[in-house]
C-alpha cells in the first residue's frame, strides 16, 4: 500500500535525491522554510531545508523495489528500514505542509508592505513584547532589523534596543481622538 516514508540523504543532497526520485515517478516532499540573509546590504530570502539531509517519499513498496530507492543517487537509506518499514501518517505530512505554507505566506505578506521609514523624534508604539502598548520616541536605527527607542520608565528616560518589527508609528490624529 502506498504510504509516506522518510529517507536519509547525502549531506546537502536532498535536492539531488528529490530530482532522481522524480525521474523514477516517485512522489517526494522536501519541507523548507524561508531564511532571510543580508547580502551586500540587501535582504534576500531563500528557502532552506527544514530537515537537512532528510526527504519524505510516497511510494508503494510492493510496486517499487526498496533496493531501487536505496540505489538512487543522493539517497543513503530509508529511515527505519529493517525487516518492517515504518510509514509516516498522512496527517503528519499534511501538518508540516500547512505550517510551511503559513510561514511562506507570512514572509510574503511582510515583504509586500515595506516598513515606513522612521526618523529621529518620531512617536512610536510597541506592538509586541514586554513593552506592548507603551509609547516611545524613535531614536536611531541599529543595523537593518533593530533600532533604539527612548521611553519613560520609573521617572527616567530609558534607551532600549528592539527589533524594528515590534514598533509602529503613532498616528497623531489617534492621539487627539483618544
């Protein structure tokens, strides 16, 4: 009966094994996640294997020989393949695919709307983390993803370093309305 199995591949050889298995008409699934990397001042997103050196395959051992899988370039062995092969439940594969899809859609929605440029003195509000809903003043950028924010804490002005995505501009009109 056709089921999902896990194969162990040569180091960084998942893509090669996937390509060679596809040539044999064997369904494969290589879970990935988006990884942001700063290259020459530009943020680039590339997809990286979620489980390095592992690949899921969907085949029927009664139709396709296990030795044919083991002899495929890039493949080392089927995980748990001794006398009785261990299949993976479809719900596990489905859950991994759903999480992968959610991650990819979050990344694409973040990159679709560029963050507005902030300047020193702009009023900001924390949207996440321990300072959520507190207001502060944008002081300066600290690299590509972080910044310094000034805010009043215990009667003193404090300067903290935070991720850029945990703050947003405070709309002056909202302040007047409240």
